[in-house]
């Protein structure tokens, strides 16, 4: 119960067993939501478990955002880390002492009000991060409009890597004069402002509960947005172009607008999470924005089930806990006990690669698949003739 | 360069060429060639205007070509596989990395040291070359059997994701094998030693090695594809797998053979890289894979000559950027070229339109 907040209602809600009353799914979701809100009260405010939960929830937001692009619209994005970077740098630029010559304070209280640098209220930062990421998402999406399938993957990957290169070398780029470098490179911009919000205790490293509630709020917000989008006109348009672009276009779905909206929405959600992670980790470091991160989030979406909101939540929580708790802490000594000369933590991304392969081969639709997607993944087994036909996601 | 507006309406618009599509047509016709020549030309002109002559840029180009021949070998692997099953074999760069690691591990085993004489060196390196090629070829075939064959009926995204998965697994193997930091390889051929100088351009042993291994391999591959029975089967399968099957071609074997060929070339590239750079590390495959993929796309993916041409061009761009702008920016520049090509000429410089990109 404690380990997977807000993810459990899924099997019950999604399965079509007749004995469950129609309100069951909603009731289960609300119950779990309340449990998730109350959960930190039962733990020490600085316990590692709360820390893991905060990170896991941040990944849930990331994965929900990527799911809009990959799962709903079927545009394989391998450069999602770009939006983590942009969201994080929004915090680095506008909520830290990084530009110590500037003296701008907007709606900040406490320490940050007295320090030099640009300091802007965290809620405004979230909006700015989402907006910047949406713009970046559109810019990255534009060149891929004419492309399909794996070419999109390559172009987005290239963009992600370009942004990584800029983040690493950005300390040498000074657009507005010498005192204003673009990034702090591998040094990292640190510290960044602590968040201040009414009604919850001060945000700091000794009290993780407010961080937890903040990210939980962002998760609820994102879930709401994503589910509403999925069930609306735009959501149906996404699924239509995912299933068959040409058919969708001839039914009147505006391809350009629909695709760009998917990129923008996915990117904006990623930006929210990126800004939160930067504030929580208290650093904006170029090494965080490597290709591995994109794959990590993609693995969450795929493990959970592309296109399935609850599946993606489950996938993100599972992988995040496997990565942050199970591999480095719980199982790390196992190879040593078997007289093997390595630690499990060294196998981190090998394990993810293995998971990707296994999931794709054994259960390509993911743990909690979206219904339409499951049908698609299994229909072609008896259609041998269409073996090499142009099948796309 | 990148500031040509991409007008979304041009995509959705019906008949009648809009301004956007005209601009794009012009750019895809000639602009790309101009763009590819941009870096060397700009720096060449700059050198001349500063009274330095052309020898520095010529040196860049020469080193670029020898570097590019390594990329060409890797790019051929991408292009072979893409041509036959339309899959971007993401793990290919890491197969190349494993090739380097095998080479680095085996030098000592078969007794090649810095003091080995020339005859022993040549013989020993030939043995290492064969071992690397066999190792990488079988690794690639294994990956195809485990990761891609079960998914041949699945949507395209599925094998692409297993390819990414295998890429990670191989990187982790490399990480466990030689650790996280670059490991040095004995400089068996004294790669930096000058052989001769012509017009101010110094040719080093490494350059000769790279070109000396690449040219026979590429020639052999071209002959194999165009003349041999299996090569003919490959071309048939690439063109139409169903028809090929009806004609009695064993499509599975043919695809395996293609992966074997691609892996062998990657293994050879791995050996050259180890001798050329004298360091290997687990992450080299990721970068090399992306550069080589860019090369394959640049030439027109699925097209063998295109891959070689693209590899050489990318090599020159990369070397010029390494030498003039700074190696830390090279990936961004190469990727910028990749994006520009994707946008303006997804079919590549000399490739035919592929279904996917068209």
C-alpha cells in the first residue's frame, strides 16, 4: 500500500469485469489519492523513503508528459531530456543567485528577497518553465513534421544531444556580457532558491513533506490535464494520427496542429517536472541532462504501457523505485554474496536495457496496456502476409 | 544556415507550390552540398586571407578523410541493415565499441607488443582483424536473433526499442569490462609517426592504416553484394521480402547474413579505431554510432556508396570542427547537420527516396 501511491486503482478501473460497479474505479482512485496525501505523516520527515517517493512522483510527471507524445500521438521522442534541461534551467536562471549582477525579485519572501540575483516566485517559475518548454517542443517538433517513425526518433535525439552539449559548454557562451553565461556547465548552478508556499511548513532538506505534497499536487494536476486531453477531441485526433496518419488526414484531422500540440503539451509537462527537480535537488548540473535520462523515462512509458495513463504512472513508480532503492540499496550486495566481483549498481542501465528488450519481446503492450494498443500489438500475429507491410505506430 | 523558415502550411497545403516548398526544393537540390562544404571552405578562405596558405585546411581534410573512413565502415552497417529491414540498428555503434574492446584485449593475448617486428605485426594484426570481425559479426547476428526477429511482425517502434535496449546492455558490458574511464591501448603501429609530407600535408601511419583497411573492405563488400549469390538474395530481400520468399530465397538467413556483414565491418572499424586513437572506452560506441548514422542518412540510407561518401564528408566536417571550433562542440555540429539533412533532404545526397522518409 505504501510503496505505490495513486497507482493501484488501475487494474480494477480498467478491467471490464461485470461484478464491479461503475463507480468503483473513481472511488478507488479517490481513496488512493487521499492515502497518498496522508502517507508522509506516517514517516519521518527526512526518511529516505519520502525522498524516494518525491523522486518517483517527479518521474511520474515526466513519464506522463512523454506519454502524451509517444503514447497518445505515436511520435517516438528520444530527446525528452531537453525539456528536463529547459525546465531546470528556468529555475537556474530565474530563481537563484546565478546572475548576481541582476537584482530582480518578484513575489519572493524570506532569504531570497535579500540575496542578489534573479529571484522569482516558484509558481511563476513553473508557468515560465512550462511555456518555455512548450515553445521548445514546437521548435523541435517542426522539423519532424514531414518525417515518420524512426526518423522522428533520430531528429529528437539529435536535438536532445545538442541541448546537452549547450548545457555542458554553456559556461563559455555569454550573450549579454561577461557576467551572464548561459549555464554553469558541469559545475552546476547551486544553490537555487527554496520554494515558499503558504499553508505547508518550510521547504528544506530537513523536511521533505512539503516537497512531497508539492509534487503530489503537480501529479494530480498533470493527471487531470492528461486525462481530460485524452478524452477530448484533441486526444482522439492524436490516437487517429497514431493509428493511421493518412486516414486521419483524410478524415479532416489537421496533422500539423495536432502533432505540434502533442509536442507542446508533452514538453510543458516535462518542464514542470524539470523545474521541480531542479529546486528539489538544489542544483542545475549539465551532467543531469544525458541521453540516458530520455531512455529512462521512455522505459517507464513502455513498461507501463504506451498510451495508458495509469500504466505509465505504475511504470514510472516501479522503475524509479527499482533504480533508486532496489538496485543501489536492497540488492546491491547480492552479486558479492554469490562471489561475483561487481556491485549491482554498476549494472544500472544494463538492467534497463534488459528490461526494454524483455518487455518488448514478452509483453510489448506493457503492464497495464491501453485497450486499443493491446489489440494492435497482438492482431498481427495471424496476419502473416502483411509481414513487411508498412506498419507504423 | 538554419534560419530558412519551415512553413507548416506547406506541409498540409494541397497542390500548387508555395514559397516554402520552392525554397525547400532549391535547398534540397543544391543547398545541402553547399552546406556540407561550408566549414572547410570558410576556414580555407580564412587561412588564405591571413596569409597562411591552404596546408592547414588540407591537413584537416586529410585527417578528416582517414577518420571518416572509420565512420564509413560503421555507416555501412547501418545502411545494410536499414536497407533490408528498415530498422535503425541502434546497437550498431556499441557493436563497434565491443570490436575495439576485443581488439584491445587480444593484442596482449597473441603476443603483440611495442617491440614486435614489422612482419609479426602485420600478421598479428591480420589475425586480430579476423577475430574482431568474427566476434562482432556473430554478436550482431545474435542480437538480431534475440531482439529483432521475434518482432518482425510487430509495429516498427518495437524493434527500435529493443535496439536501444541492446545498446544499453552492450555499453554496460563495456563498462564492466574496462571500467568507466578511457583505457589506453598499446600504440602498436606508432600511429602518430609521420610517413611522408607532401605540399605541407603530413601523412601519418594512422591515416595509411585507416585507408588501407577501409578501401579493400569496402571494395570487397561492394563486389560481394553485386556479384555473389547471397548478395543478390540480399538485394532481392531489400526490394521485396515477400517476392523474395516466393522466389525461394531464405529471407531469415539472408537477414542474418546482412547483420553478420554489418557486424564484421563494425569489428574492423573497432580495430582501426583502437589503433588510431590508442584509447578505448565504453561510451565511444554511442557517439560513433550517431556520427555514423548521420553519415548513412547523409548519403541516403540503404545506399552503400552513399554511406561511404557520407562517412568521408562527416569525417571532414568533424575534423575541421575539432581543429577549429573545439572538440566539445563537435557533437552539436554533427547533429545540427543531421537535423538539416532530415529536414531538407531526408532521402540523402545520392539515395533514392525511402518509404519511411519520403
